[in-house]
């Protein structure tokens, strides 16, 4: 059986840097998604105002228009 590969000091810092970069990119992407979702407000779209008792169409749960 082969011996496990040992990383030197430079290899450890390289792996730590790569791991930090991955976590930083993931955090930045999620922060951007939260910012966009909180800062955007979609326009009103036409929808049913009264409930449809036939169950074939849907209406907004809580209309803001």
C-alpha cells in the first residue's frame, strides 16, 4: 500500500487559500441573491380577484394591487 501524500507548508497554504476562495465566492453569491430579492418589487400582473370554485384557475393569495 502506498504511503499517504504529505503536503508541505506551501501546499497547506495553497489548499487553505483555495478553500477560502470557494467559501468567499459562495458567500458573495448568496449575499447578492438576498440583496436582489429584497430590493426588487415586481409589477402588478392581471389575476383573478374572486375565488374560482371550479378549481381550473388560480388567484393571488394576497394581492398587493
